[in-house]
C-alpha cells in the first residue's frame, strides 16, 4: 500500500483498517475500480469525491443509528 501524505490524523488510529475496508466496499458499490498500487492520481475528481461523499454519508448514518439505539445495518 502506498504511504499517505494526508495531513488528516485519525482520532482513533485503530480505525484505519475499517475505514480502508469501507472505502473499498463503497467503491465497489459505485462500480469504481480503485488502483491496486494506491496511486489515485489517475482517478477523476468526480470518482474520488463520490467515494468520499458516500463514506461520510455512511458514517453519519452509523452514528445516527448508534445514538438512537438502533442496531447498525
């Protein structure tokens, strides 16, 4: 996996693998092929934005379910 140069730091570093898995699941749902080498420079802004937007949407949905006491789907 390529090393990330992002300045974002995770509040819970142990969540990194779960977030990576979520990224791949959402990309698959959207029909977007992620590069195996980890270089996203050849992807369109629309593709990357779609993945990021759906990750955010899913995380908000999970948090809302946890706050309301409903089981996560």
